[in-house]
C-alpha cells in the first residue's frame, strides 16, 4: 500500500481463540507498534480501539506526519500484540510505503 504524508490511516484486525480459532475478544486491549524499515525500535505506539458490539474486531488509526516520525520514501510495518485466553500472539496487520504527495492519484 502507498500512503502520502499528512493522511490519517486506519487498519482493522481480528483476534481469535487459540484453541478453537473462533473470533474472540482479547483479554485486554491489544497494543500496536509501527516500525520504520528494518529498525528495531517502534517510531509510534498508537492506541487500539475495539469495534463496538463486534467480537474480536479492533482497529488502530494514526496520522502519518513528520511530527509522528514518518519520512517520505520509507516503509512502515504495523504490528499488533494481543492476549486471548492467556495466549500472547503478534501479527503484522499491514505495511505501507510513504510516497510524496505528487506521486500518483491512487495513493491514499
């Protein structure tokens, strides 16, 4: 996915029971980290929100701005961590390349 500076992005993800595979709410609110390129330190830890009345359905939104540490030309991975029934799981829910605003009309 391609994103331009200044946009707010939202990513959805789901959590599941580790035994049955059924959609299940996390034991507590999942966490999120955004990593730049191959750096091991997250540049941003946005807050996750639960979708109301949707079992195991969450989303995370954040502004792609210089103030939040984003730089044009870099790639970013969004990693979430959730604990369901005492079992911790991590997943890369999405990734994007930050493009200049003038790049193309299909860029978010």
